[in-house]
């Protein structure tokens, strides 16, 4: 799965999309630890919004168009979670 994600990120980067593929060297804290470590990165600190997906998530193509306006309209709102599909849902 990591190789597939890395290849897909490289494909998007080749189209000019600002995207990064990173893999941490430890499993401390599991998913929460990965998110905590990722949000400490300088490039994450410079972002107004951060979208977090597991490697097997398939968000709808209009995910950001539908969710970001909710955050912009309500300054008291900290996050938005939406319905998603899994790549390997039948496995």
C-alpha cells in the first residue's frame, strides 16, 4: 500500500500539485502519533487547513469544495468529518 501511495503522490506532484509523501521511522502513538508528528512539520504549520486521510480512504472528488466552506462560515468549528469509502472495503 505504501508503494501505491508514494507512486500516486509522485504522479500528482508531476502535475504541479503541492503534495508530499512522508513515512515516519517509528510507530509511536500509531495513527494519533503520526498525525501529531505530521502537524509539527513546518509546511503543516503554514497551512490554513489540513486534510488527513488514511492510505486506503477514497474521499469524494468534491470533498474539499464541500467541507472547507463549512469551516470558513463558522470560526468556532475546528474540524469536519465526512463520509468516505475504503479502497479495500471488501477485503
